[in-house]
C-alpha cells in the first residue's frame, strides 16, 4: 500500500533508489515536502516504466545524489 512520507523520511528509507511520488506537496521553490510513495527501485528503467500508469502529476528522483544522465527533480503534468 502506498504511504505518505516526508521528504526526509523518503531519503532515509530508500538510499540508492529511484523514488516515484504522487499526491505531493511542495513549497514555492517546488521542493517536495511530502507525498505518497507509489514506487521505489534501484533500477532507473523500472522506475520510469512505472510512470506510464499515471495520468496526473508525479515527482521522481534518485535518493543519494546525482546520477549520470539525470539532472535534479523531474515533475511532469500529463
């Protein structure tokens, strides 16, 4: 079951993984404060495949610092 977590809880719970969050809250600088974790995996391709099932806004990021080929937080509206 998906669980609402704060950004800090997510960072502690999923080191070295890609995290997909929906129903998120962000501040004026678009920094995620909390959200519902709907997927987490160390496999970047698997995380991106999970996005295909969403019709609304989501956020995705890698917990643990920059990775080659990825730059920061990606938030998309479909």
